[in-house]
């Protein structure tokens, strides 16, 4: 299983996080893991909600939830945003 490091920007606290995840992980699983991570690490700035979106930071295009990161062309150092 190949793992990649993605850069995830959290606008709630204006911080970018480097997160290591499997490249064959589905986006809905990445979103779930990030919601847990950010609810712990960004206390006071982020509260886990029912709907979260992971998107490409530069274009703002959201990632399809039922695809893997690899299928969407996400690779090492891809810049994403979590809203």
C-alpha cells in the first residue's frame, strides 16, 4: 500500500497540515479521518459537522466522495482544502 503526503488547508484556523494517507483511500474515508483529526487539533476553530468537503485548494473543485485519491490524480504534495 503506497502512502502519500497531502497538504490540507483548514480555512477555519488558516493552517496547512501535512497528512499521510494511503493513495487508494476513498475520499469519504479521508474526509472522516480529517474531521476527527481537525476536531482534536484545531480545538476552538473547527467543530466536526455533518457535511464536510475536500477540494483542490487552487481551483476549489470538490473531490468526488466515491473515488480514491489515486483515481482523482491526488499525489504527494497535492494541495487540498477542507471545508
